[in-house]
């Protein structure tokens, strides 16, 4: 097809390609979607706007749970050998600026810190090895739609190109451009998304002159605006240090706050910064629905991130994998409407979706209080009790309910904060209820309105208890 550019001068040849599936974005979610689809025999192309040299260069803290995080559709052992630079993470260390630090030992598999660039390169390599076509230098600009999404329009190596496809997978990361283009009218796709539900984060990779003492730990520190600063050791002398702030709070000077903090830590004396990068990440519940006819969003593009820790790699990997599995079935059945893709929503929401939605309540609770107040409570509680409260993995556990009762009774110093502790106790109960509502996530779109009303009623209770501004 020939067409004229805006200046009306030069005509160029428009290429049109046809595939079963097109995946937009070559991060974790896109690579797992493309690898899964290729393994299932689909003709799939992954489109990434970066050059091949830059592929895999993504702002991240680089911390993951371990090899078991990933679906078994790529060579996980190869990924481990090539990119897991520290497989000896056995604890989370919480630095308390007001007093005692807290150490939370990990149960089971050790955590890992990866060389994120190499990790990303291996995922792209692996997607290609198992049969997906990977095209770099391809900036997707728009979708083609007519009753359903039927493909995308892009600029590839400077030339316009169209890919027609049965399914488009949106793996384009936070605040994905594709979602501004798709007409979601008449679908349940979650469009209740605002930038205040995101966090702005920045990290540096720093080489220290001497090994740090915490090369077996991921280290967290609270920052003034609700958020945290981290040191994650890629090796004993290469540290990923970063921080983030919630975008519903006043902006924070990320670079200078990190710089000030590093200057206070003796281990960073004479250290060299090897890489700097920032990005936005969702700190909200997963999208209520991430499917529309011919279209599925995965990973950051559908907020598949733990909203309290910012950990998004496991959710991205699983979501990409599940979306491709469901899409493969829909394509083979020849039905590409919302109902045919709905099973993907169900898998997400009844798996990590319910956990992340529940964790989000602690964000809402935390956001309604001053960080100073929360730090004072933490400081007032005896160390062992706090470790217990946090659960062994550093996440608030369900048995928190009983434990917080004990804390209220026994921690004399917390008297001044009883009302806040009581609120925390109520929020924790509501989080448990919310999980059970997510267990009932509907199996078809027809029941979605009823489910949503039930969930929103509980959210109203959360806002009433905490006094927080409604987040959704
Ligand atoms: C500073 C920071 C620290 C983090 N730390 C951790 C951590 O320690 N552990 C953890 O588990 N998670 C962490 N996360 C979250 C994690 O990085 C993300 O959740 C995860 O990378 C999401 O993967 P994704 O594939 O969905 O998106 P991304 O990794 O963002 O990939 C999206 C891809 O799409 C491409 N793209 C975007 N738009 C287009 C377009 N129009 N056309 C073509 N290509 C496009 C981008 O170039 C990119 O390659 C962190 C995030 C940040 C920002």
C-alpha cells in the first residue's frame, strides 16, 4: 500500500504483516507471553521499541524470589546461570532510623538478585529460541480496531508497518500507550486508572570499594513520604540502591534524597555509580478486568505488581504465561470476544490478584497516616513482636489479627497509638474478607457487576475506617 506523509511530499511503502498473536513490549511479561504462545504453536511476533543493544535495560531493584518464580516455558537454568549474580539472599533487613533494626529470615528457597540487563537479554533470547519472532526498533503507535482489536500500527526502523493479528497482547509496561487507543466501550476493561495510583521510582547500580556486610540480605529503610529506600546487593560489591514515592504524595527529589542517604552510609565512601534509571510502577490493585475483544494486558500494563513492595517480576511472568495460554485456546475455538478471554482474568484474580488487592489496603491505611506516626509505632513495639507481626517473609500475614491483639495488650509504649493500632486491626480483618471476595471472582463477564458491587462495598468500609481518600 502506498501513502503520503503529513507533508504530502514523500510516498512510502506500507508493509502489512499477519500473525496469530502480536505482543507489544519485550519485558518480563511480553517475553513470557511470546515464549508460551510460540511453545503452543502460534505464529507470534514480539515488538520492542528499544534497539537490540538496549533490550533488557529496565529500571528495577533486581530482587526476585528465585528460579521458581518463572513458568517453565524457557530454559530457567540458563537464565539462572547467566543472570542470577547473588543467590544467597536469606533475610530482609529493615533499618529503623529511630532505633532497633529488624531482621526477617526467609523460610524455604533463598531469594536472588539479578543482573537485570542480562536477565532481560536472556528472556528475549529465550523467547526467540522457542519460536517467537522478536523485532526491535519497533515503536507501536496505535491499534487497528473494528468491533475488536485486530492488530497494531507501528514504526519499525523508521518505516511504518502494520501487524494484523487475532490477539494483541499489551505488555508495554506502566501507563501503556495502547490503553489510550483501544475503544473499551461495552467491555468491563478497567479504565479506573489514574497516575496517583502509581509510584515514581529511581535506582542506581553502585560499585563499592569494599564488600558490604549485608550481601545475604535485601535492605529496606522508610523514606519521609510513604515509600522506602532499598539496597539490594547484586554481589558483595555491586549494590542496587533506589527509592520511590507514591504519586498521591508531594513529589520527592529522588536523586538527591538517594545521594544524601548514600553519603551517610560509610560503605558507599569512594563508590562508583555504574548505571542510573527511573520509571513509574503501579502501586494499586490489579486491573479488575484486563481483557477486551482481541486484546489482553499483562504485567505492569495491568498493575500486576505487589503494591507494598513494588515486586512485579513474578506477576508479570505468570500473567504473560496465562494470557498466552488462554489466547491460544480462544484462537483455536475461533472466538476472540471478552467472554472467550475472561478465564485469564479469573486466573489472575484468584491467584496473586487477591493477595495484591489485599496488600493495597495497607497502602491505603498507610497513606492516611503520617510516616512519623507509623515509625513511632514500629519503634515502640518490641523487636521480636514486630518480626512476628510482619510474618516470616516480611509481609503482613493473616494471623496478624491475633498477633495485633496481643501487641495492643502487651506493648505498654504503644498506648498513645491505640486508635491507629485498632485501625490496623480492622484493616487486617477487611483484607481477609477482601481475599475471600476475590476467591469468588466471576467466571464469566455477566456476573462481573454483582461481584464489583460487593467488592466496592467492602472498599467503602476501608475508607470509612481509615478516613483515607477513595483510591478508586
Ligand atoms: C525502580 C524500580 C524498581 C523495581 N524493583 C523491583 C524488584 O526489585 N523486584 C521485582 O520483582 N520488581 C521490581 N520492579 C517492578 C518490575 O520491574 C516490573 O513490575 C516488571 O519489570 C514488569 O514487567 P513488564 O514486562 O510488565 O513491563 P516492563 O519491564 O516495563 O516492559 C515493558 C516493555 O515494553 C516496551 N514498550 C513500551 N511501550 C512500547 C511501545 N509503544 N512499543 C513497543 N515497545 C514498547 C518497553 O520498552 C519495555 O521493554 C521495580 C520497578 C521499578 C520501576
